[in-house]
């Protein structure tokens, strides 16, 4: 499956639902899906399910590709909790929803942790990571990145930036860049190190392109 059109379809769908002002950007959906696809992710923990755009992207991708992905997410906001089953339809039955990280209970077995919200235990996110886990922190959340990084002495990381502006069919201003986020590889394999090197070079080029445009 080509991950780009899939991310676009889900973004379009969520652009028209109630509460769309906090959904992940189309670029964020594409980036998490690229990580899932490239590194054969089998389990995901999402901090801040919101109204479910990231979860729906990953779970519908898994279904379309006959893959099984275990999905646990945290959310405490009442509005979001009522919207999740509405927005995710059948995919909602594949998510375990907990109030916060403490309720998930650390188990060192998630391959991908997506941070798109807040949690008092964010500094303990490493306790939820499998051996070669990836932590993707959406947007420019410098303080969260710093807290998470502190507990991961072997980690390597890269910022993954967009090189285009928000599409006009979404809820975000079409004058703004479509976002980006930080990927931290907690105990990188050779393939993950190569990915980081390539992304760093790519992000540099994208920033040059941004400046020139
Ligand atoms: C950036 S949002 C998370 C978005 C989420 N990953 C998604 O795909 O929809 C971060 C937090 O904002 C809150 N939130 C999201 N949408 C909201 C809404 N429409 N109204 C109130 N709070 C919202 C939730 O508590 C959520 O955990």
C-alpha cells in the first residue's frame, strides 16, 4: 500500500468531523504511517488519542494490509472519548483506551509510541518501549522531547519536517507549513541509524527549500 494517499484519505475524512481543530496534520499521519510501514511495527501506544485521526490511519492501514497491530491509547477528555467510537467505527474495537500512561502500566513492549498529547508520566515513556522501539513526538514539543531523551542514553533522533504547506481541504491555514515531528530511536538498529542519517539530510534540504520559496 502507498502510505501517502492513505494518509490523505484519512486526513480528508477527519477534516470534516466535529472537533477537527486538534487533529494531526496530514503530514503527521503520513509520517507515522511511514514509520509503521518501514519498521514493521506490531504494537502502538498513542499518548493523546484525541478524536482518533492517528489511530484510524494506522488501524485502517493494518486492516487493508492484513496485518495485526496491537493499539493502546490514552485519552481523558470527555468530548474526545465520545467522538472516538463515532469516528473510528469498526476500528474502535481494536483500541484499548486508558485515561493516562499510569493506567496503561509499563511493560516494555510497544514498538512505536506516538506522543500527541500530555501526560504526567511522560518522562517514563521509556518503560513502555520494546528493544528497538521508536518514539514519535508530533510537532515542536521541545520540552517533551528533552524529558523523554534524558532517560535514553543510547538513542538517536531526527526531526522529520514537511516541505509543503497545509492542503486547503483541511482545518489548518494553507499559509502554514504542514508540520513535522521528532523521531527518537531508543536503541537503534543499523537500519534505523541509516534512516536517521537520511532524514537529517532530507530535513536540511527541506529547510533550504522552505527558505527559498
Ligand atoms: C493534538 S490533540 C491529539 C490529536 C489526536 N492525535 C488525533 O489524531 O485526533 C491533543 C489533546 O487535545 C485534546 N483534544 C483533541 N481534540 C479536542 C477537541 N476537539 N476538543 C477538546 N480537546 C481536544 C485531547 O485531550 C488530546 O489528547
